[in-house]
C-alpha cells in the first residue's frame, strides 16, 4: 500500500473535502485527487462517493479511515516521544553505585531529578567500587557513583568529586571499649567485619594498617553489603569501619558503640564517574548530571588529578 497516498486519503477523509485537504497539505487539488484515484485503483475499492456538492466516505472508506488514522496517531506519538528523548525528558538512566551512595546519597539526588523528569526510567545497580567501575567501562551503565581514593592513571574515566564522607570505627554497644579512645594496635585485635574483595572500604582499612605498621585485623565475618555488616555489629558481634551517615543515629541511641583512634580521622571521597573520551552523553544522562552537578559542570568536567 502506498503510504503517501494513504496519508493524503486520511487528510481528505478528516476534512471531507479535497480542497481543504489540499490546503492542509500545501499541495494542489489535482495532486490530491490523483493520489486518491491511485489508492482506489491499488485497493480495487471506492473510498469516496459524491454527496451533494461534496464527498463522503463509503463503507469501505470508513473502514480504511478508522484503521489508517491510528497509524498517523501513532506516528505523531512516536515523534513526540522521540522529541522528549532528545531533550532528556524520557529514556532510561542506568546507574551503578557503591553501597553508601546507593542508600544515603543517590535517593535524594534521584528524588530531585524525578520531580523534573518523571518519565525517565531509572535503573540502579548496587555493587562494590570495582564492580561499579567494570559496569561503567563495559557500557552496561551510564554513570558510576563510587567512594574511592586510589585511581589507576590509565583508567579511561572522567570523574567529578561530589563530597567527602566521614567513617567511624564501630563495635557492639555493650563492648568494654565502646566510647573509648584506643590505639590502632588495640583496634586490630578485635574480630572485624570485612566487605568482599573489590570493596574500597576493605582496601582502605588494609592501607591504614600498612601505614601504621600493624598487622591486618582478623576476619570475623565477611559480608557482601554494608547494611548487613552494620546489623551484625548492632546484634552484638564484630568491629567494622562504617560511614557515619549510616550509623550516627544508632550510635546516638546507644544501639552501636564507637571507638576513636588518636590521629586517625577518616574522610572518604565520593565521585560521579563517566567514560572518558565520549564527546557527549545521552540527553537523559546530561539532564541528570546537570541536576546533580549544576549547569556547566557537565561540559567542563575534568578527570580529578588525584
């Protein structure tokens, strides 16, 4: 079926007039009439019949009109949605995030973003820092939000520093050391709850031990998530390095204890990462970055020199 002729047919049927259809399409009346005849010949059907000084649809014409106009309604809908996608108002945003940002930072950023772009579908994968970076580099996500200090020089990533997060050493509330200041040597005598291989928190703790010349702590339990580890301490077992954002209210309620180590204040950086070398991001990614970082931060982003 000739779709050009079908489009002209829909216009004539909508206006019940060749003249009005020609004006709407900005083509001549003879051209409109020729296309209608061509379509009728192709189908072997009469689509219009004389009606006084005008024309009206035949039964076959009404059938075709009902079906055909849906095609062009869908076309207009597709064009409208594509325009929204180009503007970043629709589409899919894929984020990989480490556990702390995923639970305590990203929800606030997404709440603000969704107020302006409610039709954007958002997919969040919570992983450790190594896994989040791998998802980004393999193009399985658009952004990675990670807590990480050490970066490989040749890693093809652009990153923007968002904030710093305080970390505390916590242990059960009933532990005899709770609330005290202790040495790093005393601290590592305690059974630790450690995250899995690839966790930046695990690597940071081991780095701290090397820096102070003490052995690594004994692994009491190993978890693959932040919340599970904290709940183990709350239940009465283990010591761990935990973000203050996640535990400060529990410490205030005396559900978890805290110890401090002289000269050790732990602030860890949060970065938003994108793939380096991409001339531009998909519109929905640009809109998210603009909301979180502010306008201008997207186009001017640079890899952090750290």
